[in-house]
C-alpha cells in the first residue's frame, strides 16, 4: 500500500490543478463574453459629434461628422469573403471645423485600386478605432505603391499629415466613389477561453488515466 501513496497523492494533486485551470478558463470565458457584449452595445450606440479631445480610451466610440476628403489615401491590404482580395481605403479627411483626421472608408477590389478618388464631401458615421494589427513579422509599407499591410494609426497619420485619429466608417453619405464601408464588429475580437478550458479538462483526464495506469503497474509488481 505504501508504494502507491506518493503516485496517488501526486496524481490527485495534478488532477485537481488541471481541473481548477479548466474552471478558471470558464470564468475567463464568462468575463470575456460580458466584455464583448458591452463593446457590441457601445459600437451600436447612437453616434455623437467627434469629441474635441480624442484618445485610445475612446476606442469603438460611435461618432458622426461631415467634411471633405483630401484626395490623399493609403491602401491597406485586405479582403472580404464575398469579393476576395483587395484594399481598405484610408483617406485623409478635413472636418467642417478644420480638423485633419483619417477615415477608413471601407473596401475596394483589386480592379478598383487605381480608380480616381479626388476630394469629395461626405457625411461619415463610424467608430473611433486603434487597430492592433502590426506585429513583428508585418512587412513595412510599400510607400512607392501606397500599399500598407496593417493599419498603424501613428504611422498612417504621419504619412497623410493628419492627427493620429482614425474613424472606421459604418455608413457614408455622399459619393462613396466605389468604396464599400466595412463597419467595426465584435467578430474580430478573439475569444479562445472555451477551447483552453476543454484542453485543461482533457489534460486532467489524461493525467488521471496515467496515474491509474501507474498505480496498476505498481500493484502488479511482486513485493
């Protein structure tokens, strides 16, 4: 009997730890779902005029504004399920009160990449955004072609000579110039806590099986 005490204690302790990690991930899942629901409500709220002071704490805030595009733009490599590969058009935008910001106007196909998009007056409803898309492996923008591989708000603002403020359009009044808005949604917010919980619970089952197998082998050995 004494031969199985240590592996049994270790087996029970390991099983308990793995199961507790699984339940911790389930609690994280509940927290994440509540957070995503709150973000969704914020995204879909009634838009407000663009605040005088804007900072990243206002991410997803719905805003409305009128102004004119500058004619300067950045094309960010993108794609949609319906249209395949293409680009998001990020335009310089001067509001009616003289502020220079950026508007992600939405998607154009590969064929429309070089279509003329001169300055145009627009009414834009959308959401403030600071995308977290640029990683260590993201290529540098191809400035000669005006093609970027991630939306990097400070870098794009420096290129377009605007304030580091990006509004992602959800609806555009005026001539869209062939650009289809892609509203912000919560679909892109990662939530893998359920899969993590399942992994911990499966590891707990495997640990329990291995412990049982070890104890069985120990008890089969001659004393």
